[in-house]
């Protein structure tokens, strides 16, 4: 069969398809394992049921659970710097300058950012049951800045372009630098938004519950959605890796089958001619 022509691109396609199929299958198995562990985590809301469960435990402590609730400031919330009537409990404001400088090597203007200033503020907050009119039951969120997760929402973003003038043009010629724009952004964990926290919950006194970083080393996570939406995203991700595994696997198998068919057909043709 060595004298039969084989297109090297076909061989590359077969190898690449099976390689990607193996990679996607590995990612699917990892996501499947992660999903299994997530489904084993008990889910609660800040209500009497959670209080009863905590009181029934030996140390009034649940080592690792998920708590879903609505964000409520314990005191005065933080007002947005840019958006009227917008309030939050964690705030991050960033301002940075975009400049261009002349490169004598490439003879082009290159971009860079500088003078970035970022300020963060936070106030104590708790999770309450969504739709609850009486908020005497809540879970205080302890040290939220220590938690992982992208739980801040960008509520403001603006790019202010620099205005040109004769003075600025003269400075650009001398210094080889010119301002391009000023970028401003603000992120908030908004009051009234839904948040799901993964961590340890303890009961202090009779009714005061606190969500905090687990003592067993597991991740302290805050997720900006309800628990069901969070699980749906993970299940969609697992489904995507599974689909890619099947598609790339079938592609590789089809290419291999086509190659074998062509080689066998050509060999039969040569045998008949001989």
C-alpha cells in the first residue's frame, strides 16, 4: 500500500480530529465531575428551615453549603458615583489614561495605558429571602472581598476622547507622546440583586446566621445569580464539551473511513488492471 497516494492534509485532519475529540472528552469528564460535586452541596435560603437545621447540628455549623438570597445592606448603602438612584454594597471605580507614543524602531504610534487609579469601597450586607416582607431572618456575609467569583456588575463605562489643540500637537512633536482618551468605569454589587454564596454557615445566638470562608480549605465563592441559573450554566458547559467530543470524533472517524475506502478501491482497481 506504500505506493498508493495519500493526501497529507487528510492525515492531518484525521489526527487533529481525534486529538481534539480526546481533549474535549477530558474537559467533559472534568466538568461532569465538577457538576456531581456541586449537586452534592446542600442549598438553603435565609429562612426558618435553615435556622432549624443549624440548631440541630452539634456546633450550630454547616461546613459547606450554598445560600441563595437577595442582597440587603445592613446599614447605609453605597451610592453610585455615576448612576443616579443606583445603590450597592461593594463598589469598584477605575480611571485610567490611554496614551500613544512614537516608536522610532517601527516608525508607528503604539498604545499604552498609564496612571490607572482604582478605588474599592464596601459596607456590611446580608442575604434575605427574595420577596420576604419581614427581614428579621438573614444571613450576614462575612468578608465578601475574600471570596472568589465575578459578582460585580458594571453599571457605568465611558471613554472620554482627548481634545486636540495646537499646544498639544506641539507637545506631541517634542515628547513623542500624545493622550488618546480617559476611561472611566464603575462596578457594583447592587442592593436587591440575587446572590448565591458557597461557604460555611454558623449560627450565633438564636437567629443571627453568618456565611464565611470554610475552615476545611474549600473555596469561598459568591455567584451573582440564583442557584438554578448557576447550575444551568455548568450543565450547558458540560453539554457543549460532550457535543464537541462527538462532532470531532465523528469527523475523524468519517475521514478515516473515507481514506480506507479510497485506498481499498484504488488497490482493487490496480489488481483488476494487473
